[in-house]
C-alpha cells in the first residue's frame, strides 16, 4: 500500500501531545504539607559579612545550614539546606541525621566555619565551608563530596521558610535555580555544577524525599508547589572520578529574577576571591579590638564577631538577642508571628553595648544608644519589654531596668547634650520615679514586685540622670533624682531581704517580693510553669548587680551572707566548672524527657551567671580566671556560648550532655558580651563595666 504523508499540522499536533505526555507536571499535590517548624536553637555557627551592604545572615546546626535571614536580622527565610545521598538501590541517608558532625572556625578572626560530616555507614564524607558574599545578598557554601564506597547519587534538599513563615511559601524549579517566595521576598538556590533531575512539593506529601528513600531516584516530579510548607530537591551532577568540589549559592531579592541574578553574579566569581574578601572584613575588625590574655584570645575574637553579627544593617544599632528560635523544632513556623530571639531587648542591648565600650568599639555602642532612643523609646519615656527591629513592641509588659539602663549607657558614652537630656534622659528618669521601684517584670521577665536587680538598675539610672540634669542646668531634677535614689536604697533591704526564710536563720536577699513584704511568705506563681511557692524560698543572684553597678561594696554583709544561700539553692558543679540557675523552681528549659520548653519545663544553668559571679570575685579581690575558664568551656566546637547548659549527668537525649549547651538559644549575645567583659576585667584587674560616677556617688553616701 502506498503511504501518504501526514499533514504537517497533524505532525505538529502529535509532537505537541508527545511533549505533553512526557512533560513534568506543573503543580505538586498534597498541600499544605506537614506542620511547619523551625530548627533547634543550639547553633554551632553563625555568619554575615562585616560590611553593611550585604544584608544576609546564616546559622549552622546539625552539620548543615539552618535558618537564613534577609533583608533584616529578624526575618528568617530558610529552615534547612542539606544533602541527601542514595545509591539507587535502597541506600538513603540525610546529612543532618545520618552523619557524625564536626565543626570548626576557619580562622580565629573570621566568622566562617568548616563543617565535616562523615557518614556513619562509612560510605562518604561531606565537607562544607559557609560564609557570605560581601558584595551580594548571597550565602556561599563551598562543598566537597567524597564517595568512599561505590557510586552514589547526591541530592540537594532545601526547606524554605520565606519571610519568617514556613506555611505560605511557593516553590518553583522551572529555571536553573530552585526558587521559593512569599510576599515580596524571593530566595534562589543555585550551584556551580549542573542540577540534574529536580522537583518541588509539599513537605511530607510530595517533596521527593519518600521517592528517594524508596528507590534512590526521584519519581513524580513537579515544577511548582503553591501556598504551603514546601521543599525542593535537585540532583547534583558529580565529577566522573574522585571527589566533587562545587559551590552552592543562596541568593535573595524582591523578585525571582533579582534573587537568581544575585546567585549568578556570586557563582560567576571565584569562590576563593569571595572568601578572601569576606575574611578581610572580619580580620580588619578584630585587629581594632582591645587585646586580652592569649588563653582567651580565640573565644574573645569569636565573641566580638558574634556581637557585631547580631546587629541589623537597616536599623543600625539594633542588636537582637540571638540568631535563633529556642527549641525551634517544636515552634510553629506557620504564620510568621514567632519572634523567637530575633527581637531587641533594651537590657540585652545595654549588656552588649557595655561589652563594645570595653573592647574599644565605641561606635557600635553609640549606634546601640541611638537605636534605643530614636527607635525603641516610647513617648512617655519608657521602653517596650522587647520589640521587632522597627520598634513595634512584641510582648506587652514593662521592665523598669530596661528603662534605667539606657540612662546609664548614655552617661558612660558622654551623651549629655541638651537634646538628649530633654528628649530621652529626662522622660526616662521621670518614668522611673513615677513608676518605681516596684516593676511589672524583673530581668527574668515572669514576675512583678520589688527586685534587687531591678532596683539596682533604677538607682544607677537615677544617679546618672541627676548628673546629666546638672550638666543641663536642671538642679531641681537632679536633686529629685538623687533624693529618690537615696530613699529607695535606704528601703531596699526592707523590701527585698527576708529574715524568716527557709534557707538560713540569717537575713538574705530573695529573688523578688511581690508587695515589698519579704517576710510575709506570700505565694508566688512562677509564670513559666515553675509552680507556686513561698516567695521567701525563691532566690537568685540578682543582688550582685548592686556590686557590679557600684552601689554596694562586695564585702557588704548582706551580700556576703546571701551568697551561700544562693550557692546551696542554685549552684551546680559541671564537668566544665560551676554553673548557676537563674533561680530555683525555674520552669524555662527542657522538660524532664528532653523535649523543648513549651509553656512548662525545667530551667537549666545559664553561663552568663558564671560570668557575673566572676565579676563579683574580681571585685572582692579574688581570682576570676576559673569562672572565665568555665565560660570558655561552656562554648561549643564553633565557639558559640549558649543561653543554657545541661545540668545533670543523666540525659534523656544524646545531644543533652552535662555542662554543654541545650536546645535553647545558642549563641546568646548576652552570654558573649559577659565573656568579653570578664576577659577584659581579668586582663585589667578590675570590673570594667562599673559606672564610675555611680560608684563614686554611693561611696560618698556610705
């Protein structure tokens, strides 16, 4: 039979149908996917460029890249970026869970880290170095993948959480990059070697992981997943023989094209060139710092870089508490309302600013004070309990130490001009006079009443405000502030010292007296799940602020008598040295079974309190080095000092080890600030942050 040619239109139609039949489906099923969470708060490293132009930050945990931040340090955009390894015949491992992790700073004066992840099966090793591109909105991960047993397939897994939310993201893998977006924030992930097969979908439903686990290859592939908890997977093409060296770039922008362009520009440059520029910025900074003893120089340099890295680059001077969400793997990342520790507390900012002053970075302390006064301070002179970077209050309470510390900082920085006095110092001081000495919350935030630590801050703030008032020819205000401070100090012990408490027949300071009646035995409800107790039984070391701020001498009898009470109630000797709880009955920490704090838990040891005790020991003429040594030992492999460390030899989970960081906030800026201050105090032989004006005033008053 004679064959007749098919009309061209039919050929075209058949070709189109063939393409459609083999095309990658567009929309992934299974929305919205599993519940979105963040990752554990125990980070082994953080980073950002030392330059303000690059507005990206990263954190590292469990051997991989965890949260990434853009365009401000309070906006997380990523949950996890890791590798998956298969062999196509049933072998499946995830980098975060199936390898042994080692982390180390690349250099003592560079805020960059090398992570070495060795498969427990012995089949491969992954080495990654992470930093950022100082000229672009890009995180850079240099990777070496080394197969050790048989051919293996390598896949990149990306779990976005764009614009501080992991629920309403959209993923798109139709270009050479893996793109995720929410609102006007876009993230793109690209590689210096070609991606092979790739897909995106909804976590736990269609993200490709189940295919890789079952078959070692991607089965159903999708180019787009809209409005949910999404993830992306891409095959990384390997070198034919030996290890594969490549670079992953994570870029950000206000459009997909913008984010992809950031990735392209970073990948177009030699990674050595980018890394050297990044390193130079941090080396130049560390070189400007006041030196400390050699035994502490590495941790001191890291602590200084950690503090600078927590400063935002849009709202200059805004330094968040930590680039973490404590126990984030239990925290809902759905609606973008979780602040975690990506917030600014005026008290933490004061602690950090005093460390900056001590180590010679006065400009950073000046920026912090500018932020406090120009962004955070309210019209009535007070400060929010904490806030987003733009000054919007997050939690709604009031802590009067946070109103007082900015006054002290202003005096220490010499900010006594007429405008600062009129617009900031006077309103804050008047607020303290009108609302103190009792505070709605003290420094541990759960309780209100008469607190030794808060009153110490108020006294220092009022004395500093009086001196600034005099410089601005307001003698009446100066006299009023001093009179108030003198009266409050005279009544301090009547408000905060019990003579009938269960810990000692001798008088001692308690943590807080709700109504200024410390012998009444009133029940106090620990508002973090710690239970209800006689307030005379609840103690902390907050009274040491009286010494640090120069209000009482270290040999003051009540302070000396209170220290053994504190040590019996809240001190623990760990393998790394002594640690202290915030107070007994604290409920803010891991639960007994090791799960993270959610409304209830058990408070653990706080390294910064070891540093505060070291300052006291130095003030009384003792040896502070053992306390500084302990703080240094509390740091993890990446030299990150935690908020809390585990407090017992028994552990319900492998990652909770006696004297090492828990799943709380690591690094905590306040912890690093305390290490810096104590290291410099040991070097100089004196407590470096005591306001001399306050010390001199109360010394005259004795």
